C-alpha cells in the first residue's frame, strides 16, 4: 500500500465513525494536510500532521465525547503509515 492509499484508508476510517461535522472536519483536515505535505515532498510535515491526528483522537475530551468505544483500528493504521516514512 502506498502512502497515498494509506491516507485515503485513514480518511475512510474517519468517515466510518459518523462523527458530527465539526470534529469530523477537524480530523479530515489533518489527513488532508498530510496528503498536501506528502505531495510537495515534505515528509516531516506529513508525519507531524499524522501525529497531531493521533493526539486529537486520544485527547480525553475528544475520545470521551466522540469515541466512547475507542478508536478501533484508526490509530494502528495511522501508526503503520507513519512507520513508512
């Protein structure tokens, strides 16, 4: 799987959670920032965007409010993509 395919996979996982628009858009913005950085050859910024995404998913206020059943396989997928850098 390529970086781009992995990022689209993460996007699909986020969309599958069925979050309200605001939180969903915040998460997707981080994935799209990683895509944009990767497309411009800036792997450090892409990696940072994905780490920011993990931090947001794990933030107590966010996870407790929007992910009461946990993050599923989103974080392992993000971590897998980060390891490819």
